[in-house]
C-alpha cells in the first residue's frame, strides 16, 4: 500500500495506488487533431484572458455605481442633478440614455448611471464602502477558492485535464452571467447578488485554477526539455490578455459613440462561451483515463473516501513526500511560490498604473526571450540531449521510463538561475520604486520577473510524475489562494496606516518578502552531475 504522501485513488485504500497504472499514456496516433498539444489551449487562453481584461473595468463600474446609489439614498445627500452644471458635461460629454438610469431623479435618491462613471460618486463615503465591499468579496472568493482549487487538482488527476478545465470555466462563466444580469437589471437585482458572483468565482478557482490545470495539461504532453518554453507561452498569453483586454473593452464600450458597457459584457460572455465549447468539443485529452478508473470513481464508497482525502493537511501532503530529496526541494519551492504570489498580490493595488506596460514587456519576455534562453542553455550545456521534443506524448517517454523517486531531488540549474534573477530583479524594482517612485525600473523588473515565475512552475512539475502534477499544482494553488486573501489585506492596512507619513513602507515590506524568497532558493537542491540543465528534473541532468 502506498504511503499517504503519494497519489492515492479516492475510492478505497486496498486498490493499486500506482498513479501510472491509472493513467496510461495515450496511444500514439497519426491524426493531428487527436494529438494533445499546448497549442490547443493557447487560443482558448487568449479568449479567456482578453475577456477577463476587457470586463474588469466595467465590472468595477457596476459595483461602484450600485454602492454609490445605496450610499446617496441612505445619506439623503443633495440632488446633484439639479446643479447648474449640465449633466452631460459631468459625465465626460457622453450621451445618456434612459435605459441606463436605474432611478428617477429625486431628492432622496439621485439619478445614478449604472455601468458608467458618476462624478457624484467620487466622495469618501462611496470609496470606503467600495473598498469594504471588495475586501469582503475577495475574502469570500479567496476562502472558497482555497478549498475548491485542490479538489479540482485531484479531480484532474482522476478524470483528465480537459473536463475539469471546461467545468471550472463554465462556473466562471456563470459568475460573469450574474454580474451581467445585475448590470442589465439594477432595479430588480440588488448589490447582494454580486456576492453570488464572488461565490461562483471562488468555486471555479478563478484564474489561479485555470493556469494550474493548463500547466498540468502541458506537463503530460511535453518533454522535460520543452516544458519551460511551453509554460512560457501560457504566461505570455495571460500577460497579453491583461495588457490588451482593457484596451479592447474601451474600444467596444465607445464603438457606438456613446458609453455602452453592456456590449463589452456581451462580448466577454461570447468569448468565454466560445472557449468553453472549444474545450468540450475539440481539445484532445492529454491524460488517458482507463475504464477501471472511471468505474472506481462511481462506486458508493467514493464520496466518503473523497471527503477524507480532501482535508487541507492531506491536500498539502504532496509537498512533503517521504523521500528526503523531495522534502528538501518541494517544500522550499512551495514557500517561495507562496511568498512571491503574495508579494505580487500585495503590490497590485499600489502599482496598477504600471500594470499594462509591465504586462506588455512580460509578454515579449515570455514569448520571445524565454525560448531563446532555453535554446541557448540547452545547446551550451547539452541538457536536452536524449529527450523527446514533440509535444505529443510518446511511448517509452524518457521522463516516464527513467523517473524514480530516488533521482528527482534536484532542480535544473537554468530554472534556479531564472528564479534567482527574477527575485533579485523584483526586489531591486520595489526598492527603486520606494526610493524614487517612477515606472521605468518597476516596468523592467516586472518583465524580468516573469521569467522566474515560469522557471519556478517548471521546476516543481519536474519533481514528480506527470500523473501527479494536478495534485501538486492544486496544493500550490491552495497556498496561493490563502496568500490572495492575506497579502492584500495586510498591505492595505500597512499602507493606510503609513500613507500620510511614510507611504514607501509597503514597498520596502514587499521588497523584504522577495529577499526572504531569494534566501530560500539556497535551500533548494540544484544541479547534479550534468551541471547545465534545462531539460531535466532528475539528478545527473540538472
């Protein structure tokens, strides 16, 4: 019987726990449309990320305008619509339609344009209420995501990568539908319905889970030597969507000459729906599921055993396997991953003005620079010798053929180098921003730092068999979901307490977090006999 630290089926403890027996490699096929490849997911990722970027600002406008309407009605503030300033000028000269006004102008409830910018909402009461609402919403979504994400990871190891990815995306689609309905019918649906959107977002795991499942898919249809480049494509796709999405949303919102944010929402829903249909109908599965596995999951004892395996400590047990090499490698990398993610989330609110520029540079770095670095390192160090380079899984793949627990305690030298370079770059960027708050150094450091995130993710997927990648990334996303809740809250409290006296304190604190993460990289066991390695996660190849 396998130890609790290895992958186990969720039905019963007396079954064979060997992950590879449950997930044989897909049989080789000459039909290109049946071969799993990371390129199947790239257009889907592009649609998801563009939709997310395009609807982020309209979504915030809906929340702010609804909160503003409630605050103004509650406080019975003067009706600003009776002021001498023409209403169209107060809203940037945009024409107003009666369909966008949720209430008639009265002394007790001033007219608020839902989905649009309202000048009368730029008051401290509305800003504080909005911050509190988002805090509770993100806390709710983050807490649920911390529970749901590892579950999705385990399900992806049992049912394959594509089906859980499509299911999670469908839940995220439902979350967006709720927001659109609130925006369309603000008088019939109150602000409280937005909390349902936060709940559904948490169940779906949000972008954290989508990236995890995509990485799991890539881990099973790429060789070790090509995995860094493959994950670079995913990250570059995400950064491009975050940079271009808001511009696309702004263009669509003003395409008719008037503010029409419902068109942005409808376009976002269409893009998400197209991506989900593409997943369900066209994307080939990278992880073969044997009939015995499917039958096993349907047994009556599956649910109690599943619940037993979903306790937080059990979910995180994969980060501390029984073998000493794993314990000295996975745990430090998991801590580094959590610290870096928390630092980025903490900095997001304070550095949003530079995010679009940073993401453009990150796209160029991950799609253009990273493959070049991997190629040069592979040629220089000879690390890729002996590995298959096709994206489709092949029989007798060397990763599966030679993988064993005694030889996976090392991280490739290139991955560690990318990680350390990224950490130092980000730390210097935040120190420079604290000393002289300009965007140049911050932007450059963000571009370099994107390479380290990929090196970190790639390193961890090389330390375990591909069949356990979903469980591993699910545990990491559980820690990231916790960091998503804690880090912005702590950073916000620190910034609010020091904003008037020493506003740079929060940036020094974030730089300190990167320093701690950098120190942990020296605990990671890297290299091995081969010295050069980009391709191997095994001793002697790194």
